[in-house]
């Protein structure tokens, strides 16, 4: 057991090594103190100069005597001398008050005018200089950011990294009504966030997320923080963010991206809740699409953004495959295709990265593709790190073999229109794969658990489920959501179960506006008491208080189901089809109507 694991064990709630809880206000207070400290330190000399100028000017006015209109001597007191210097030094100039000055007083006032103007110019210039100072501006940004985070009233996630995947994730979460806080070292990326209309005010800060102080400013110990997503393009950053989050606030869920196997192993060593590897994910899905296409489409249905047109059924051909590029992406495709029992040839320009039977050369040239067997191959994966090379490989391969099934990797989102125009069979964006997996963890964590269990069932089990999802989602990708049967999320159903009634799911999952139409598909039931899991519970199954349910259905079904489970009157109507009156008067009228039914009118013979 390594040192990190030991530290995590010591920090678990209830263990003997627990420390005092961290105060979420400490970070914001430190940011404010930094601003005040920097201002006072930089303005120390200008303030001393201004105070000295005013003190000398006031002292001179008090010391020099004047003459009133009757010829009697008079002198300024301290208050009126300060009053006169205040409007004179600021160049407002109300005149000589309370009486006309003597030549000595006017001479001294002339000196005071130049002294105060010079003092103010020096002070204002220092302030303007300070406002341009990078350290002061950074302190101001951190103070403002800490205040925005401290004022968040709804639960939020901290997103570390606003690159290709991070920006997609933030927009997807905001569209689903989930508040986020963003950290990224690149200020230009965050400037784009300020310009985008995501429907939320998203607090963001250009800073290194690896610093624990920055993570605390972002709300790491805030009581409404749900967790941290480390999705930067640098594995070192993701590892440092994950370990900092686990040590400072073990209760949080931590989801991290990993591009290398060593990084994934490192993240797993200190119990990161979820590790996302886009390249392994692609390899798994490609092999699944070849061997178990219905199971692959089940993943596509449940992971994609809901409400979009259902993706076409993807059935890649079996036969010889060519993988162009043996980097992280290509090697994952190679392993999983070979694992599915398919013959695979690799084209790689770097001999150090190429497997033993690889074709060495540039995959963008027709000669190299022909050497790898492109003329007779069934499919090709263009998986290099360069979008231009991938487009060139795909175009050349299609010229050589028009029947070739071509899959290409799009590294940058702005290039995706080019890949769409190329007419390829499948375009893979690693950043989108990451976002789909992360969304499943953030919105409905049981989705990935359900898919993992479904993968063990195989093709024959997944095919009829796809048909059910097609029917209930009306041609659009279904929405997935979780519900726990408790007093907070399902008060009406929880009270009904507590009263001893045990309705089955066939009776519960009906549309109140049309009881003959079922609502969503119940995918997974996890028992709250014993933790048992049940895939696709039968209609006659009965819920128990504490159960956690995973549903999939058309957009709007989640709100309808929450209405049924939360409203006693609606729940009773869904169960028995009778609209029960609400309120004392209406119930009295219903009893009276039942006791004295109105006679049926008809024609007498």
C-alpha cells in the first residue's frame, strides 16, 4: 500500500486520523487580503507624500495670520484649513474664505497649490501603474473569482481544463442545468467562455489547477461542491488535481482523464472514482461494433446527448483492417480489432513505435496503402495525431478502394466540418468520447454501471432493448436519469410504500395524460437495503423504499415521473385511474354525489 493510499485512509470520515474540516471562507479571505496587502504596499510612499503635503499646507495656513474686513487679525483653525486645502488641492477652487487673504496667505496658497497637484499626480500615477501590474490584477481576479464561487447557491462541479474536451463538457452541463466552475492556465481559452452564451454565469479563473490554493479558491471545500473533473490535456495536471482533491476533501467524487496506461494506474492507486481513457474507449467501441452491433448502439443511445436524432446503425464489415498510425489511438484500435479475431495490418512511419508485422512508411501515399492491402481490405482506421494527414489517408484510400469502410480521427473540433464533408463512414473525436463518458458519471452515475452489466449479456439481450428504446424515445436519443425512492426525491411514492401499499412498476410507469401509454424504460434497480442489482426489472416487480432507479425515456419523461412520484393526487390517479378530489369541500361534494346519484334521463316507452 503506497503513501497516498495511507493518507487517504487517514482522512476518511470517522477514522482516527480525521482532521478538522477546512473552512471554505479561508481561500476567499486570503485572496481579499492579498489585494489589500498589494495595494497598501505599492501605495505606501504615495500616501506618505500626500499626507506630508497636506500636513505642511495645513500647518502653514494655521500659522500665517490674516485680516478680517474690520482690520482685526484672524487665523484658520485646523478644520477650516483642512477644508480649504481639500478643495484647493483637488483644483476645485471655491475662492478665499472666510475673508480675503493677505499677500502672505496668497503666497503660501500658491505654494500649496503646486505641492498638492504634484502630490496627487504622483499618487494617481502610482494607482494607474498598480492597476496595470500583473500581480495586482491577478490578485483582483482571484478575489473576484473567490467571491463568485462563495456566492453559488446551487451544487456545482469543478472542471479543471477548458480545452477541446473541457469546453464541450461545460456547455453540455450548462444545457442540462448543472452549475460549473472552470480552471485553466490559458487565459485566451477562458476569454472564449466569457463570450459564449451557455445559459449560466460560470465562474472561471486563469490559473494552474495543480496548486491546492487555487483549487480551494474554486470551491474544493465548499459545502455545495459535488466533485472535481480533471480533464486537462496534460496527464501531470490531471494526476495532481485528482490527488489534491482526494486529500483535501475525500467526500468529493473525482473523475480524471488519462491518456497513458501509467497515468491510469497512478490515478487508480489513490482511488480516483472514475478514470476516462478516450483511446481505450474507442477501441472497445470499434470491436463491439464489429462483434456486437446492438450492444454498441445501446452505448450510443445512452451516452450521446439526449434529444438529438438517433445515430444510424453502424455495422462495420468483417475482414482485413488497416490501422494508420500506431500511437495511443491507433494502438488501442489495433489491440481491440485483433482481440475480436480480425486480421489487422498497421502502417507506421516511426520504426520504434511500429509492431513487428507493420508496414513502414507514410500512410498518405498510395504505394504504402497498397503495400498494406488497401485494395482488398474491408476497413481502415486513419488514427494519426494530424488532422490533415487523416483526411489525406481517408481520401487516398477511398480512391484506391471505393468500398472501403473508413474511420477517421478528428483531433480538433474546428476541423470536424471537413471530416463531415469527406463522406467518411465514421468520424471519431476523442474529446467527444471523453465528454460522453464524463456526462454519464455526472448526470446519471448508474448509466456506466448499467452499460458494464449489459456488456456481459451480449447481442441477443441488447437487440430487443434497443427496440424498446426506439419506441419510447420517438426517434431521438433518449434521456437518462436516476431517482431514489426517499422522502426527498419521491415523497408521494415513499409515503405510499410506508403506508403498506406495494404497487408494481407496470402500474407506476404510466403517463397521467394517457394511462395506456407507458412512460420510460426502467433500466436498472439497485436495492437500497441490500445493494442488489437488477437489470431491466420485470413489470410485476415492486419498488422498496431506498431503491435507486435508472430510467431512459423521451425528453420530458423525467419531469413527468418526478410529478407522479412527488404528487399524492397524481400518483393515486396513475394507479387506479380515478381522479380523487383535493380539499375538504371537494371531498364532501364527491361523497354527497356518490350517496345521491343523479337519475339517468331517457325516453319512456
